[in-house]
């Protein structure tokens, strides 16, 4: 690409517009991913509470799912049986 092309105001504007479109698309993608993950966690909480209602006290209900989920998704956090504050 020649230096003259880079100095051309029309080309500079075109390139700036491309950068804006890329940034906007990346932001939209992140928002969609976050929205989907929030829906997943909300649903997980719901199904866990429903299943917990049927569990017997002291049965260790949370131990097995916690171990399985941590093993299957080691890069994700939050599948701990309890959280220390």
C-alpha cells in the first residue's frame, strides 16, 4: 500500500469506519455471550433448587454435581459446593 493511499482523507475515513464496525460487532458479541451465560446460571440455580428440595438433609447433594462440573469445565469458576467469603 502506498503512502499516498494512507494520506488520502477518503481512505482514512473508510478505514476509521471499518474500525468502528469491528469494535461495535465485538461489543455486541460480548453482550450476547454475557446474556446467554446469565440465562444459563439463572436456570442452573433454578434446577438446583428444585432438585435440592427432594434431597435428604446430609446426603451430600452438592458434592457430586460440584465435582463433576469442575472436572468437565476446569476453566470455569463457580461450581464449588460452598464459597468462602
